[in-house]
C-alpha cells in the first residue's frame, strides 16, 4: 500500500506528546487520590492500559456465557413464525427454508399449523376461554418478570468485574429483551385481557430491582430466573407453547451465571453471612409464596396444584441460593421445613380435607428434555460446591 505522506512539524508533534504525558499523569493521579479518599474519581471500571475491564479477562466466563449464548441464539422468525419478528438474516432464512424441505409430511404439517394466523386458531381450538385466561394470568407473571430481568441485567452489566462477565451480561440483556418481546406477542395471541402485576409480583420484582451489587445476582439469577425456569418447564409441553422450551434453555444458562461468576470473584465470608443481608434475602424471597397462592385458581384451571409447584420452586431456588453462598437466616433444611409448614398451614385453612404434604419434594417440570436441562445445571452446581 502506497500512502502519500503529509509532512508535519516534528517539534509540534513532540510538544503534543509531552503535553499529553504530563496531563495524562496528572489526570490519573488526581482521580486515583479522589478514589482513595472516597470521592468520585475515574467512573469507568476500565483499565485502558491493559485494554481490559477491571477484574481481568475472565475468558472462561465469556466462553461459557457469551460464546455459548451466541451459539444457542434462536431467532423468533424461525421459532415463532406466528410472531411479527423478522430477525433472520437472508442466509439464515435460506437455510431454514432448505431445512423445511427435509421435514417429513407430518412435521411439515405441524410446522405449517403454527405459521401465521392459524396459530391463534390453534389456541382457540385447544383451550376454552377460561383456560386461555388462566395460561395468560400465569405467564403474564413471567412476562412482567422479563421486563424486570431486562432492567436488572442492564444494571448488573455496570456492576460486574472483568471483560468476560460484561460479555456474559451483555448477552443476558439481549436475551431478556427478546424474551420480553416474544412472550408479549405470545400472550397477545391468546386474545384475552393481560393482567398487570399482582401486589405480590409488584412487591417481589421491585425488591429485586432495588437489590445492590452482587445481591442483584441473588434477586435476578436465583429468584426471578428460578421462577421463570420452573414456570417455563411447567408449561412448555402445552400445545402452542413449545417455544417456551427455548426460553427454558436460556433461563437455565442464566441461573448458572452467578456460580460461574462467583468462582472467579467469590463472595467474601462477610458478604455471604452478614445477618442483615441474609434477612434481606429472605424478605426478597417471601413474596414468591404470595405469588404461588395468588396463582392457585389459575393453575387449578389447568389441572396443576400451585403449592406442588411452589414446593418444587422453593427447593430449586434455595439450592441455587445456598450453593452460590447467598445464605439465608436459617440452614437450608430448616428453611425448607418452615416454608413447607407455612404452605401446609395455608392449605389447611383454605382447602377442604387437606392432608399434610411434602410440597418441597414435588417435581412439576414434566418433560424429559426440560428435566435434563435442569439436572445439568444442578449437577454443575453440585460439582462447583465447596
Ligand atoms: Fe428471561
Ligand atoms: Fe433470564
């Protein structure tokens, strides 16, 4: 390559470099002193001299969450052809068209059924109006949760250390945005009113959004994702809701994020055990029981027992919490016993002929594939446990 050089005054260039050296050193020292005494120094947690975010590269974290998420990134245009999304590239569209040619006639028919307006007809055919309303009432709780997950992951992106963790959180922000948008269209297709948040949901989500620092991992990746994972697992075998299996996969990856992050940047003993924080964790969790009670009638409409669901949910999220070092005021077995007792107490008061049930031993994720996804996360957590 030939460049036509422009001559510059070398003395000016040298002077510019010298001014920069002095100014740069002064700026950085001033910000360093300010940070040391607790004033606002450099805002960006970025180390330009190492070309890295503060915390280092954390390549394992990046590979497990950013790279993997990109590989598993699904396109709504392909997976939810009934939606208004047109997010495939021309190459992907050609590839999916080609794949369609290799489907068996039955598969092609199944796929055709869910394309375009027939999807709404399928929902009308498969469910009565009250069943459709029940599904929408249950899923809207996650739908609003997706809005909060989008907000919290964007905030957490500014909190985490390392280049790898930022890359991981960036993917989560992208996926939560997609979950919110696609789920909203899915619920609209049911053609029944979509409720706002119940008081319990409102209290729960606001509590999570107000969490600070790494406690956001507990609120979002343990509690909110745990509920989303359990609900997607519960409903993803229902006709027309197959796309929820992809949400379930994404949420599974998100629930694994805190353990991978905390392997690189562990909680201090105090962060884990601090009694005030562990009480706040319990307070953040308790409205979930209210959500379970509130969804009882809607789940019953679909032949599901919300307290069986609640028991399985509490078992899963408490496992995630304790394995990650987010301890609550009671040891885990005592916590499970107390919450199981509370659910049984409520059922004794409100259900005729209620018999004591070990709700926390229930499993409400029905599909083998979905269970395998959850097993992989919990197995990974078990191997990562100290
Ligand atoms: Fe999500
Ligand atoms: Fe998520």
